[in-house]
C-alpha cells in the first residue's frame, strides 16, 4: 500500500508541476495556467488523501491480552508480575518465582 501511495503522490506532483509551469504567452495575461495549476494541486491532494485515508492502519505490536489467573504454585513458590520488552512496547506477564 505504501508503494501505491508513493506512486500516486509522484504522479500528482509531476502532473501539477507540468500544468503549473506551462508558458502563458497570451494576450489575456495567462491567468488560466495558474488556475489549472491550482486545480491540479487540489485534485492531486484529494487523490493522495483518499488513498491514505482508505489504507489499513499500521499497528505497532500486539495489544493487551487477557490470560486469566495463573495456576496455583507449588510449596515454596509464588507468582510475580514482571515487565519485559517484547520489541515494540513494555509488557507484563506472570512469572513463577521459587525460593
């Protein structure tokens, strides 16, 4: 999806630059070239914005999960919540600690 958005952005940029830099050697002052450049920029922005808005969101790792209560530990052991880094964010999970 990122390649499609990049391609659309490139096409809109090139099209807008070609339309806005056309020579305006007209007796009327050439205001049409500026209006065409503005219109191309608005249309290109609408295309790129629509593509970004309709893309799937990117999630940065697994969300919180419910694991249920941990099993009852044996004699001389207990459960402790410990924090660990899973590559995306800090997570908590139960760890059995025995002494």
